[in-house]
């Protein structure tokens, strides 16, 4: 080395080794919670940052800790403040506390198919099936598969393979994500016999099309749209009387309403459909019922038995977690969906006012406003649900969904909707117990550099735990 000159030092030589980093107590504890692969991935990313010169070698461990995911799964808890009670993109119905507790109880070994008293094999899901039968007394028998589409596929395969299904042209619906009911049914080997027209289908149309090759008549509730004006459709009661016992009527009510609800007078329900003469009813478990994803089959004992014993039923059966959550939903207290439907608009307005006042106290531009929600999930199309919302700057939307505090698991994500350049956090689908968490999430988002007008001291570093609420703010 020439005298008077200092050689440059390649700091990449000082990047800590992986084994040294994994021995850091914080990363060792994270490995026990998250698993080695996720922790090593965070370490590798931090090492790459140091080699690129974006962080110092002595900051690698801190960077790895900061990059750790909040949990081993990528699914993130979200507060649904969209105003849509059954938001398909957010997993539809949130489970009740009873259902969540049942999930945890069933997470280990459980007597899903074992009789503890006799020590022999027991009927699978017997408690769930009993609870479903009790909820719909008009059903002679019941069965559960993994979703409503599976229920229809099983019915068509077991009852109509190589035969005809009568269906109104006005009920040939697309069920979401590009999947269409006709394609689903035809994939089973059944043939579809379209009757009537898009806007008008009468009992006479079904009678004219019925014949020796008819397996059943299918009534589909067009749950995600409405046709108004010059319209007509045959009811389940009219069809059952006209077609007689020789041609079963299968009613796909979709939304999972098991009994009439005066708040949703036009929404079909399983109990009424069966009393009106439907031989079989199919429905979803994760919509208005408020439970886990499941397909419910209810109806005449012989038909349900034929479906339950069909080989395809084995491929469509549900696991112990679904059975546990569904039974607790049916037998337990009112679900979050039921509570949201029953919410009083005046109470929602008061909650919005309290949340907005807390946020204003921290320098955030927040206002309580009137709003309008919807059932969603294909249920009760066109039925408005009066609601209230907290109006915020639109710039907060991205940070509320996916800001650093959300990624670190410090706050839940919050999904709202944008109207007229403002972010609305609609409270119709938000349970009151989540008001504090929602407030805390807004403060965390405002403190993450969104330019929302929050006071400098309102950032995540000064936030109390969600149970305590934001510092200095009144209790929501």
C-alpha cells in the first residue's frame, strides 16, 4: 500500500452470516412462531440490502426483524367498512365468536367421525346435520357439501345425468368469476331444456317442456340482478302443483336464508320453499346464514339420501373445521351478519360521530356522514340498507389497506369505498367491538406519511394498544 493513501473497504465483507443472524434472539423467537423458511427469507432480503449498500451491515438483523410477516399465512385480517355486508372479495360472512371458538376446539383431534361413548366409528358431522335439520323443520333430511355450486353439481349428477333439467331462460345466470350456471350443470352430463323467455316464464312453459326424459325442474333465484317491468315467473308452489310428484322441483335459493326475514321480504328462504312443495333446496352457508363456506342440501329424505350416497359426495364433503363452525352458527347466538342486518341507523350515526370526533382530536379530517349499504353476496339485490360512515381524505385508503402498520400486524387492514373524492368507512358491517381497532388503524395510517393532515404526534409510535384506544382520545 502506498504511503499516505487509504485503501477502500468493501463493506459487503462485513455482512453477517445467516447462522449468526438466525441466532439473534428476536429472529430465533420468530422462527418458533413463523417457521424457519419465512425467517430465512427475511434474513436473505436484509443481507441483499446490505450487499447493495442500501443499509449498513450492522443493520441487517434489525432490517430482517422489521421485514418479518405478522403470521405464517398470507391472509390478512380486514375490517369490512365497505357497507357491503357479504363482500365476496373479503370472504363473505364473518364468523360469530361461537363459530370461531368451535373452530379452535376442532383444530386438533376431535370426534368428527367417532363415537366417544362406544369407542366405535360414528356418523360424520352428526351434530351439524342435527342442528341444520332443527333450523329447517320442513326438511325431511339434510346434507352438507363444500359450497352451493357443489350442491347443484351433486344434485344434477345424481338425479339428471343423461336426462333433462327444465330451467327458465331468465334464470340462466352467471354466478361470478366467469362461471356460468348452464356450463356448471352441463358439465355433469345433464341436458338443459330452456323454457320461457328472459323476462316472462309461466307454468305452462314448464308443462309443455316436461316429458319422460325430465329429471327435475330447477328454480334459480337471480340473486345478483333484478328484471323489472313486463315480467312473469312461475313460483315454486305453482310448479310443484303443476308438475306433480313425478318431476321434482329443485330450488336454488342461493343466499342461505333458512326462514323468512321481514327485513328481506322478497328473499326466498328454505323453509318456505319446502313447504311450497320443493323436493330439494340448495343454499350457501356463508351468506345470510352467516356461517362458513358450505353448500346446504335440504328436502325429501329419498332424494337427500341418494345424493349423500352418490360417489361424488365423497369428493365434495366438508372437513371438521367447516362442520364445527356451521354447527355453532346454527345453534349459537346471532351472527355478525344478523346483527348488521338488525343495526339501527341512529345507533350507526352515533358511532360514526364518536369515531370522527376522536380522529378530529388527533388532527385528522374526519366527518360523520349518512350512507347506504347493501347485503351483497347476491342477496337482496336492490334493497338499500340505511347506514352511517366516517368520511376521510381519499389519500388514506391505500395505507389503511396495506400500510406498514398493517404489514407488521400492528393493526388490521381496513377496506372502505371511495365516493366523490372521499374515503367512506361505512359502519353497517363493522361490529361495535371493532370501533376502537378501526380508529387505531386510521391513526396508524395517518402517521405513515400519507399527507392526510394528521398532527405530527399522531403516528404509530404514539399509539396505544387497540384495547386501550388511541392516546388522548375519548373511548369510542
